[in-house]
C-alpha cells in the first residue's frame, strides 16, 4: 500500500471518530457511502463486497452522492468510453467536494476497479481531489486503506500477491440477501491468460487464479442458507476454472457444477463469461445432466472471419464455434445462446464482416452485446496496421445490431404459448403483480400472483413486452 503526498487535513479524523472506528461502529452509523458501479457483473459483485466490508466500518449504503460521506467509483477499463466515464464523474465530484469543504464538511472520493489497477498514481495526478485508489485484488485491505485516508493521507493500493487474490470478505448476510434478492453472484475465478489482442483484462485483472472448491462450496452454502436460490458463478474466463476436487482428481468447471448442485436448497445455477476453447466434455454434459443448470450460455465469439479471429488471438475458427454450439444444443436443445461481438477490428474488410453476419445467422442468438473496436493502449491490437474508419465501424455495428435484435425478438416470440418455471424475484409495479426470472434470464411479469419472493412457480407465457414476457400461473 502506497501512501501518497502530503496529508489532507480535511480527513483528519477527530479523536472521537477514531476511537469509535477502532472500537466498533455505533457512532459511525451516520456515515454513508455511495458506490457507483461501471462495467461487468464482476464489478457489480465486487461493489457489493466493498459495501459489505465498509458496513463493518459503520458505513451504510446510499443511492446518491448528494448525502454520501464517501463516494466509491468502481471503474471499467474495457473500452475507451468506459474508461473516460471515470474522469467525467470525478469532475462532478470535485465540485461537490469543494462546496462541502467551503461549508467545513468533507467528501471522501475513492476509485476502485480496473482503471484504478491500470492507472494507479496517474489518477491522483489527473484528479488530485481523489483520496483513495484501490485495485480489484486489494479490496480486502479497503478498511486499512480507509483508515489511512481518515488520518489525512492519499492512498494508492493496487499491488498484490497472486495468493492474496481471494482473501475474501465475509459472505452476504440474510439481511443483505433480503435487500439484494434471491439471485446472487459468486466469484470462482479471476483474471485471464487468453490474451485476445484487443483486450485489457489480462493486464488489469492479471493472470488466471481459481478459488478452491472448499471456499466456493462454503460461500455458496452460506448464500443459500441466507435465502439465495439462484447462483451465478463469475469469472473473467469462468470455464477456465480448475482445482483439486473432493475426490483428489483435478476438476474443471463441469465437475464443480455437479458438486454445487448437491447443496441442499440450491435451485438454479449459471456461469459467466466463458471462452469457447474451455468448453470441455464434462461441462457440456453437465448441461445434459443437471436440471438446475439453466439453459442459457454467454459464449462470446467476437467475430466470424477466420482471418480476424486469428489476428484477435482467439485460437479457434468460426466453424469450430458453430460445431461447438451444435454439440451443446445436441445435449440441451432448449439452450439459448448469448454472445459478444466486436466490429471494426484492425484490418477487418467488408468480406470479414460478412463472415460475422453469416455466423450470427447460423447460430441464432437469444441475446448479444456488440461493440465497435476501441484501441486500448498496451494491447497488441493497438499496434496493428489498418485501423478501420469510425464511419465504417458505425455502419457495421448498425447492421449487426439490427440482425441481433431481430433474433432476440424472434427468440422471445418463440416462447409465447410455452410453459416454464419462473423464480419470483420482486413485486411488480402494480398491485398483485410479481416479477420473476425465466430460465433464459428474461424477466417475466405475472399478474394476481400471491407467491413469495424465492418461490419457483410454473407459468404459461401469454405475450411479450419490451425485453420481458407476460405470463399466467398454472395449476
Ligand atoms: N474494443 C471493443 N470491445 C471490446 N471488448 C473487449 N475489449 C474490447 C475493445 N478493445 C468486448 C469484447 C468482450 C466484452 C466484455 O467487451 O466483446 O467480450
Ligand atoms: Fe479479454 Fe479474451 Fe480474456 Fe475475454 S478471453 S477477458 S476477451 S483476453
């Protein structure tokens, strides 16, 4: 942990505050933290973990910076646009902090996540009002870093030892599950060794590390005991997870899923995000054997042209991906596919792009994310020749998104008239209405529903809304 520059007098904790922080958290109950999350589900999960660890320091969460004593921005570095969001947010917070200080109060500003990891000290140089920079692998040291901030220092804490990656914070309590809902994330793996040439993740999140079976089963059991019904296993390359199994053999994600399915009370399992090269036979067969493994798979392919896939270092061809999807659908015919696509990777010609369109038509996605290539400093892609013009990227993105939306609506329409199990998640907007989650993630609206949050009920789909289904309860 690095201690930066001269003390910030505004954070000098009074003796009273310091003694309360040290001895417990009662007085500090009035402190509020606003955590703003950008980026992926891993960041959503990390934000919750940071909030949990700050709760132990007496911070309650709030939904707005206006009444917060501390603002923590959990950042994303994946594309330039995502990264720049930090600096516009910091501009607004600087004004807020200046106003507070003019009134003799203060606002602690913290930056977490992948921009924090990538830029470290540079953030303090660009935005001197920032008090704390903390990287994704050092969140377990957040309370100590905060204690230093409260003593008036600026702190940058981004250096970690690989074995510390899963020095984890306490699992969610029943109260937190009540607030956050019956579907929860659980990190099983972090980092990526795939080095796709466009991607910053191997640099910001570091090399692949898997959590042990015991740690995962323990956290999953606690979450289920606290009321969670659906668990989504998270990892930047989740199906690269591996570890020593209970039976002494080396396990992959497939074996882990079979093990987690044994936890009493667990109703649904998912995992994200996967790489096509790590979909092994056991994992595919888990989709055949485990009813509680939901028939929805986020399996990014990025592009359809073999030339571009090679330049991206994806290490497979378009055809390999299509064959893989066929194998998965053979064991689980109701499997819905989701994907990520990049248009305008350096050197992508019209013909290459048509290969992407062909692949999409052949796979038929239920859902997908698509992006214009964004050159990221430090990645091999940034040094490639033949960067594609912005207007060409725009046009390709529009065409791809039109096709993907068409497929998304076709998928939703295909569900009308079918029966499915729905996990009730929260009350709807209207009296007597409940919102549930279908096996394919699409929210389902059910009128006149008396069930409890966490129940799984059988419904028939009557119609589709925008990104939702409307259904009636059966039996
Ligand atoms: N430019 C555009 N999209 C990117 N992604 C990752 N890096 C970049 C980049 N440099 C996309 C990929 C990935 C998703 C999380 O973000 O599609 O799967
Ligand atoms: Fe990035 Fe590729 Fe790793 Fe996914 S598999 S995180 S796109 S390097």
